[in-house]
C-alpha cells in the first residue's frame, strides 16, 4: 500500500489526515479499497457521493434502471439533465466530477444467481441499497460465501434501518434477520408507499459512515445490531440481533475466524 500523496491529494483529504484515527495510513487504505454499491437510487446516491469524496479508490455501481423525474426528490447523485440516462452512467459522471482520483466501474444489470458471485468477489465490501428482498437475499448469500462485509440499509416512508453483516466473525447474516421460510413478502415500493426524501439521505450517509469504519477498522461495528430510525419521532433505536444456528446461508460460516 503506497503511502505517498500528491500535493492535491494532501489538500483534498487534509481533514481526514488530521484525524489521528485516520491519518495518512488510513487515507492510503481508503485509496487502496474497493466498494460495490447495489442500487444508484435514494440510498446509493449519498453512499456513492461520500465514498468517492472520502477517497475510496474503486467504486462499482450496479443498477439496470434509468433516471426518471420522480427520482430527483431523493436520488441526489442525479440531475435534471440526466433524465432518461442510465443511472449508473449518470452517477459515474457526477462521481468523477466530484473526485477524478476515484475509479468508477458501472454494471448496468440486474443481479442474478449467475452473476452475483463473480461481481461480489471483485470488491472488498458491499453496500446494499436495493429495494427488494430477492436481490437482498442474493447479495447476502454471495457476501457470506465470499466473506465480504455487507452494509445493508432500507427505507420506507419516514423510517429507515441499517446493519452490517459478517457472520464469519460475529453476529448474524441478513437471512437470519429475515428468513425466507417466514414468508417475507415484498413491501410496498416507494412509488406505492411514498418516501420522505431526506430520510434516504440520512440512512445513506449512515451507511457510508459504517462502510468507511469497516474499511478502516474504526470504532464499534454495527455487526450483530440493527439501527432503526423513526424520523417523525426523531428517535434512533438499536437492537441486538441473534444468529440463527440453523440458517441455511451462514450457519457453516459462524464461529469460524476470518
């Protein structure tokens, strides 16, 4: 891991480098890191912007949709002129304008069982901001198999939730929290239930923070805990999560050191 910085990098990341918990070594670690972001929407927008701004060296964006006018109320990585453009390309242009030192890789596709494993293997960490359970299950299983940390967030209306999953070290996987055997049904989409735009910004920013903490090994991880936010009540709640010892996805990975 190279520790040399250009003068421009020193200026760009000076507020990080001033932090003893980050410093030059931490900033170099971010430059060497890679993150896959599932979804370039309400959650993926702030995640992508803050990871690029922080100097994460390589960011992958997965989304098969195009920008619509109704997205712009919350999906802040996109602009009005990008309506009709693929979301991954719109987001890439914005991220490269924000930080040309970050390499942005685009994957204009819907994840499937045939493609997810190879894609997850290419990155150090995955941030999941998709809007459906089927994709979340696919991403979770691939992350458990590849032993890649998964930082997962979800929002609806005025509420959000967030957790980190790495069951090979501590805590459950996403499947433990929402077993398919419980008949979890797809919730209403934002287009059906609505969503308060700033809620996606808060949850996406928290998601980016947890991803950076994981990459740098800072603070206390959310692994094994679920953070829930009720915006109307201005209330954060954190609950402990239990492993499912019979989980078909991660039971073989639990209690095995990385």
